[in-house]
C-alpha cells in the first residue's frame, strides 16, 4: 500500500524547489536608493512587470524588492497550470457588459500563448507542454455543472472548446467514475520554479536591479520602506499577492487563502498505461472543493486542493509545511481518481497562499494621483493572469508618464476595479472555515445522493463567500 503522510517530505517550500534546487540569493538593499519604478514582490507579477516595462522603455531605472527570494511565494509553489481562467469574469460582465468580459477572456486566451512564446524566446527551460486543460465530472450534479460551465465558456467566445462523454474522457485520462469532461486548448503544464528562476535571470539580464532578503514593511506614495533603507520612485507597484496582508494597512485588503499539494514518486510505464494521460493535459474537476493536477516532466502526478483554507489573522506560513490530515486527504483524492495507483508513494507535500479579494475579482490598478499601483487577487489562476496583469501595469505606467497612449489592455474591465475590504477577525476566520466546510459537505451530499442538481449547501457557501 501507499505511504502515510508522516513519510513524505513536508514543506521545504515546495517539491518544485526540491526538484530544481534553491536559488543563490541576491544581495539585499544596501541603503536608501532611488528608481523610476520600484516593484514590491519578486514573483510572477513583479518579474513580468519589470520584464515588460524594461523591454518597452530600456532607459527606466527599475528596482524589484523581494522579502525572501524570487519565487518564494505562490510563484514557486503552485500547480503549474498556465491556463486561461480569470477570477471575476461574470461580475465584470454584470458591471461592464458582456462584450467587455469577452474582451477580458480573449486577452486571457492569448496570454497562454504569450507566456509560451516568451519562455521560448528567452531560452527558459520550464518543462512547458501545451496539452490544454481537461476538467472532469464524477457525479450527476458535477455533470450538470460541467455542461453549464462548457456552455458559458462558449458564450464568452471560446470556439475551440470540446465536450466529452465518459468514453471520450477515458480515452484522454482514465479517471474512475468520470461521466464527462470539457477540454480547452488554452492551457499548458509548466514547472513553476524553472519558470520563475528563468524569468528572474531574464529580468536581471535586461538591467533591472533585484534585491532579495529585503522585506518591504510599508508602501506609501513614492516610497517603499524596508529595514535597510527606503527606495524612492515616482511609481511604486505592489505585486505581493497572498503576502499583501503583511504590509502596513493592508491586513484586510486581500485574504491569504491556503492551498496544498502533493507530488508522487515517478510512476512506472505500467502505472501510466493504467492512467492514460498521454496528452499531459492539466487536470481539474467540478467539485465545489475542487482538485487540480498535472503530469510532471519527470513522470509524477502533482495534485492539489484546499486543505486547511485559512490561518487566523491572515497569517502566512514560512516554509510551505502542511498538515498531515491534508496530505492524507489529497492522497485519498489521488486514489479515488486513479484506483490502480493505491500503492504509489507520496514523496513531497507543501502549501502556499493565494490572494482572494472580497468579491473574488482579480484586478489591476494604477492610481494616477499617487503613482501607487497594484495587481493581483488571482484566486488561484495567477500563473497566466500575472502575465496579463504585468503587461497591463506596463501600459498604465506608460500612459500615466506620457510615454504611451491607451491600449486594449488599459481598457479591460478589471482595470481600476474597487472592492471592499474583508471583515475583521474573528468574522473572517469563521466565515472562511464555515464556507469550505459547507462546500465539502455539499460534495459529500452530491456523491451520496447522486442527485442531478447542485446541493443547496453550495449555494449557501457561495453567498457567504460573496461570489454572487
């Protein structure tokens, strides 16, 4: 039989770092400094923003400040889903009209290819495989949601999405009890750490200054304050995603939601034959407390889900360690999906945080009166969304500074979106714990009753979440 949680490597930031090695850390800030643009956060959003700004305007003095090392947060711990999902699309359709939301979706579809192209152009070896995204349904209620989701994606202009029944699903990936699936070509598997390391190197090669081990404690107009000195710049861009709550005055801006992952040992040829998965699609499901997975370049399954969703007081972990109960729960999902893999060992487990705004909408903003900008709130879809957000921040800075005009990106409906803050504790903790307990209960009820409609419990949880 497979191993228990106690025998897996737990934490160490993520399996991706265990696989590729921790980076040599760059020098911290040596004292007060000045720049044209200072970017707070050395993850995908910050690095892509630095990359595109420097490419567009090589004369700009750009400084990136990172509290640990580039890719320490979600950029080095995610599931490696480079795909076209974006948080808040339906709300943007309500606020700005369907055509605006269609433009946003089209931009996301294009973003997948943009990242694949830049990775190739820059010679970044990130194990990219564009096999698309397959999302499966395993109960009648999930099947109904799947068909509704598929129809909605078509309505947002996706022409090349496909809907499969049980047999066609099994021909792609043999997920036990799968009754159907939907597939989009707008997705790729990536190795998150190889991507972020390559991006950091590309940014430095362009002449951007990157300081690591430099925590920013406060952002105010034209100032990024650190223990080692203050960097002054006309533009200060906050790209801190799930770690935003640690900045002065930002504790209730975005909620740091926890997500956890496991990685198996490499599978044998026979095991892969039992599973299929030759197309190396990223794999998700239609559960309320959903899972996400990829087939890694070295033949493992890396699989994630929510685990313990939130730490009291918006705290974030330090080294990616996750609870044994979460590891066991994720292993259970793995075996439920792929019963022939019951004896496969879990070699690594880890966790990280993603940012959730109160209305679950990703946003990009530049306040022209202060020069403060930010992007994030990706709600777990950040691998690709960070790239679109970065190109949008580039265009907003160039527009504000007079170097450029309005573009298709500056007119997207997520630009300048305002959202209320999260409730104070303990309401925040109680709400999130209750919400995910209710989602899990809804999944259990749907599996037990085999009802064709979504459980009423899920609608209750949606209301608590602020998703509707």
